[in-house]
C-alpha cells in the first residue's frame, strides 16, 4: 500500500459521492410518495437547467467574451466577471420563468415547484459530486494501491501528462477543497429550489410578478459570486458564506409564499 491519500481525504471523497447521490434521490422519492408529484416534472426541471444554464448561458458567455475582446477589454477580469454574472442571472431568470409558464401550465399544485426545483439543481449533484467524486475516489484508491509510478505506467503521451496533472491536483487538494464542492451543491440547491417556488407562484398568480425581481437579484448576485470565485477574487470560505446567506434569504422568502398558497386545485397534468 502507498498511502498517498490519507483516510480524511478518502472519507471526504466518499462523503461527496454518498450525499451527492443520496440527497436528491431521497428528496425525489419523498416528493413522489408524499405529494404524488410526477417524476416527469423533475425531468422537465433537469432539461430546463441543461438548456438554460449550459446552452443559453454558454452562448451568452461566448458573446460577452467576444465583445470584450473586440473593444480591447479582454484582460479586465473583475469587470468581465461582473458582466458574466449579471447576464447569467438574467438568462436564468427568463429561462426558468418561460419554462415554468410553458411546461407546467397544466400543473396547478404548488408541490410541482418542489420537484421542478429539484430537477434544476440535480445536475450539480450528479455531475460534480457523484461523477466527479467517484472519479477522484477511484483514482485515489488506485494510486494508494499501486503507487504513483505504477499508476502512470498505464498511460503514454498526452494522456499520461493529463493523468499526472490530475494526480498532482488531487494531492495538492485539501479536505476543505474536496468538501467545498459538496457544500456549494447543497447551497446552490437552496437557491434554485427557492427560485422554482417563487417563479411558480409568480406564474400561478398572474399579474403579481413581484417575486421575479427578488429571485432575479438573488440569481444575478449568486452568479457574480461564482464568477469572482472562478478567478480567485474571493476565497473559498467567503464564497461559501456569501452563497449561504443568499440561499438562506431565498429559502426564507420562498417558505413564506409557499406556505401562503392554500389552493388545492388540481391541473390536468396533476395526479
């Protein structure tokens, strides 16, 4: 055995996988069993996230980068991060709103917002915590078993260089950095979960869209913080504290309006 990775690091990686898989699965089963919400609503939420956050936001990010390069401001990292965050927040607000309005138009029960919000946030858990966490854990256990040299002997050329870079990154990674991704996934779940509830209520209460500026501001500020973290303007601790405060505020507001919705009317697509 070659103890390159200690028990604490391996435990953090394993925790990443277990919670990343177990939390969304448990919530999906709870919403399905307790509230009789269709799993198709979760799939709609996941599809919305992929289209809005990955496709549309990716296009907008590319346009912003092109515009900054065209006017000679490509090196203005702080300004660029601010603009990226603002536009991502606006794109997400518009995308979630129109998806809710179109895809959930025949879903009247407020419980649908819970499953839809889980769908919006499940990508973070599955991609970063489950898939990413499992890949890190598998690599770490193999290195502990075979040693770095024997592990790298399986690769050649560019693949070997990439594997060596991955190993160095894992070795340099602290336990906090491993757990940071899990904490972020839980906190961003709170933001997107709350966004789903408030947007659902805004659509349901036609003409009373005062929810939208609130959640739009939360989404924009959240994305600005993420962009600042990506270019190391703020530390990991400050990053999580700020996201945690926004998540707590969003959850509190969503809880108030969710509880105030006493309608029991069922839509055509409700069970």
